[in-house]
């Protein structure tokens, strides 16, 4: 063997294997990119067309008109203004309204993915990339964020951020984040006692409440000049019953012999009193946590959203997304299983209500098909099983 050949062999080194973490992160990024593809190829469901109608009315008649005259407009004022802004940009640029409207939800999922990765990186680094990837490919997250056409993914992301900030002893910023979430949907109001119980001492609680109070500012003009409509259409709003969980089960029993009358009466009671029960559960968990200090803010937020899904008397399929980001930051097993079951339910619901057009559009019916609803019961039960295990 010549000296030249020997030196060449010594210089050669096999290519280094790509670290598994980088591969997982790259796969996760593809999951985020999949949302962009779904947005491009779809319109969404009837919520999306409703938001487009709200946007036109906001620009033509004003936000106050919606609160005074449109019972279906139950959203915080900033979301109405966001819809109006997207409509103006759409008219000025030719971009599709639904693409513009869903863009903040896509960005919210990117934020959630980053927060989930950071959370695991600090605790168990070897799971960080896996958690990131599993969330990015979570079916309910993709479907609700990129297809459905509502703002719930933004709300879920801000709720996760609020919980993380409280856990990191930054209560003022945590309160600001939760206030921002409430400006997307009112549902995170149920988290207020839970995060207060996790904030720490009186000074931290006070800082949290100061930050949270900043979220009231956008509501003030509406509450001053359009209080009657806002109260009737937003504060006492009830989502569609009979689609999910307790009210769906009682509605089906309503036509059964011997128990039908009782089921109907119990259903009416739950539709009226269910929101108070949800608040009571939230207050109970907060009181236990103040006494025992056994749960952090993330775990309480996951339990709160899980209990909300199990107990809610009204439901929209977009609600499935609420526990997803925070579950992925707390427990990968529960997050993965819930994502599979809830994602299959959401996919079949959208698919069975697809009108056959492209870009894809689904008109979700008031009463879900029985076969699809059975999968909804599986997701409903698993949400509660996850809460019980986390507690």
C-alpha cells in the first residue's frame, strides 16, 4: 500500500448521523407547514362564513350594531375588529378572507409549539423535540386551527402562556396573557381562580390581578354604550346543546320509555346550571390548591379545560382544541391519546358534512350523526379520565 493511499484512508471519516432531536424538530416544522396547506385548500365550516358576515357588518354598520342587533355575535370586541380588518385587507389586496383570518391562529400554534418545547427542555430535555413534534401533528390542532375558522386556537395558546408565566413567578405578565386570552373568548375566565391559587403570596396575586385587569380596557366602550346587547348576546350566551357530552346523552334518552320526561327535565336544568357547575369546580380546585399547593398552573389549566369539556352544556367542535397545548406541556401520553380520539371525531364530523366543493367547505349540522357522535363520547370521556389522572 502506497503512502498516498494510506494518508487518504486516514483522512476519510464517515458522515455523522443527524441527531434524532433535529429530525424530530424538522418533522414538527412540517406539521406546522401542513396547516398552511390546509388553509390554502379549504374555506372551513359554517363558522368561517359567519365570521365573514360579521366582518362585513362591522365595516359597514359598526361593531356596536352587531352587539345590539346580532344575537350570534357573542365575541369580545377585539375579535370583531380583527375580522373587520381582515375584510379590509382582503378587499384591498385580493387575498382570501379566510386565509387572512386564520393567519393569527397559525401563528398561535407556532407560539404553542415553541412554549411546549421550552417547557420540556427545562424539565426533561430528551422529550422536548418529541413533544414539539407531537403537538405540531396533533389532529384537532391542525383541523381547528387551519380548517374550522374560529379563534379558539389563539385562546388556547394564550392560556398556556399565562400558565407558564405564573409558574415562572412572573404573575404580572401571566395576568396580561390571561387578559389577552379573555379578549379572544370568554371561556378562559374559568381559569382566573385556578391561576390565582398558583400565583403564590399576596403580592404575586395582586400583580396577577393588575395584569388581568388590563384585559378589561377593550370591553369598556362596549359595556358603556352597548351594555344591553352585550349582556344578552355575549355574557349569557349558551353554546349549542345536544351535540356533545351530558346534554347529547340526555337528549337521546329524552325519547326513551319511562325515563324520557326525567331526562328532558334534567337536560333543561343542566343547560341552565351547567356553567355554574363549571365555575364551582374551578373554585373547588383553586381552594384545594391554595390549601395544599399540590398543582402548578399548567396542570391546573389542563384540568380546568378538561373539566370544562366534560361538563359543558353547550359545545362547538372548535372547543376540542382548548386542552391540547397545555396537555402537551404536562403529560405526553394523555395529550397523544386525546389528540387521536378527538382528532378522529373532528375529522369525521367535517368529512361527513363536506358539501363536495373545493376549496373544502363543511356545513356542520346542529345535531351530529350518531356514528360520529359516538366518537365524540370517547373524546368526552377521555378528557375526564385525563383530569382524574392529573389530579
